[in-house]
C-alpha cells in the first residue's frame, strides 16, 4: 500500500506539468492557421477523410466501434485477472506497463508515417484515419494500465477529452483540466461540454493539418510523415498518461483517507 506522502508528491509533479501546458511553442503557434486558409490548400480527398472521421469518432464514443481494444491483451502485462485488480496495484507497476505500451505505439507511428509518406496525397488519405485510430487505441491502453475500462462510455468520453486537450489552445487546456477535475463525480456534465464531435476534429485539423500537408510531396513525405506521426503520438501519450495517472493518484489518496 502506497503512503499518502509519496502519492501527493507524484500528484504535485502532474499539477506542475498541467501548469507547463499554459504556453505553446512557436512551432505550435505557427500551426494555428485560419481555417479558411487550410480549406483552400487542403485537397478534397483529405476533406472527405476528415468527414468520415467525424462519423467514426461519434460512433466510437457511443459504442467503441472499430477502435475498441481488447482488454485481455493489456491485462496480460499485469499479475491481475481483472481491471478491478489492476486498480489496486502499486502506481510504479502501472507506470512501467504504461511506458512499455507508449514506447511500442510511438515506434509504430513513426514507421507508419514513413510508409504513408511514400505516395504523397494518396497515401496521406490512408494515414489520417490510421493515425486517429492509433491515438484512440493508445489512450485506451493507457486507461487500462491505470485500472479504467474503455468499454465504459464515460471512459471513452474521457479519452476524447484527452484528444481535445492535446490540440487545444491555452484557454482550452485550462477549461479541460477544470472539467476533468470533477470527472469521476460528474462525467455527464463533461459529456455535455463536448458540444458535438466536430470540435474535436476541427482542433485536430487546426494543429496538425498543415503539418501533414508536407507529407503530400512524394518521397520527401517519408521524413515528414515519420517525424510528425511520432510527435503526435508522443503528445497524445503524454497527455493520456498524466491525466489518467492523476485520476488514479487522487483515488488512491481518497482510499487512504477513508481508511483512517
């Protein structure tokens, strides 16, 4: 059983990370081009794929759809037979398994980005849905490693909020942190604040759309595809780990206080 002091120390590290998210690097500021400009330079085939993703994301929240991971494959990494048992394991064990999954997903994203960068705009149309699917699966695996079941609708809502957080601006990040601070007690309110799936895809395009355009150039796109996909999954994974880790730490602290 972890002690309250160690858990609060880890919680402080996460809260410091949250504070560090209040500013954007120049690279990210440059990426926030006006939607109209992106509309003009983005090929029609990419617009079509984004429209399909909009429908798929809505389906994911409602049912899990094609992106739902198999819990059993994640549980194999633990000395546990259920998600409930995982939730009672030491935080250190959760962190270690989580990092293993993240490392694997980042490597796959890098390889996949390079592969789809070979053919320019045609393979880019394949890359976009695969990348979003990889992001969702990465976040689900992180959820499971901290003892939360993505088959539950409330966890899929939390995962979409993690996606939003990654591509949100300073104001948006603060709002999402405030929303998620009471998530365990009032996830329905967070659900209502999604305001439809469209905003998730629009912020996704706002931040990453222009970067992916470099991938349109055949062969040269190999370098950009590999680099951008790696960065994207790194950001997604860091956000998911921090926010899910925070929830687990707070619940462990609450359990200790309730036992006193």
